[in-house]
C-alpha cells in the first residue's frame, strides 16, 4: 500500500501562486509515475500534470506554462507549483501514484482562487 498526503492548498487571489506538496509513504518502491488531478464542483476529476520516475512530464493544456510539476525521488515527494492562478483553477487537488495498473490516491487539498 502507498499512502499519499497532500498539503499546501488554500485561498489565493487571481494571479497569485501556490505550491502543493504530496508526500508518499509505505510501499513506494517501483512507483512509475506521480500525478496531480483536480475536481471542481459539479465537474469530473481531470488530470492536471504527471511526472514519470525518469523526470519526463506532461500537462493539461489548461495549465501549460503556468504550473510546474516536480519530484524528489529520494524523499518521495511530488510538488505542483501553480502560478498565475485563475478562478477556474478552483478545485480539490488530488495526488496520485501509479504502480503498473494500481493507482493510489490522497484525500485531496482544496485550492480556492478568488477573482
């Protein structure tokens, strides 16, 4: 089992920045990729960004150029630096870890962007 704990959410004004962190513990060996998803009220959960063990990344079009995902493999922490935040970024952000076909989820952290 892998446990994921997110932190860093909060309230920020449009144009501001936040950095989310996700600490992984437990059986963290052979995690293939870690990712951030988000779910806004009334909407489906969507992929925001992911990073593979080797460091390659991918982003949703809506956050490209504004968000940066990074990973400290030694500490099993993944970060999401969010810049130029917009009200439409308001959502619960979930950390995700994938090992083969098994996916693990954190409980989420709320990000609210005021206009």
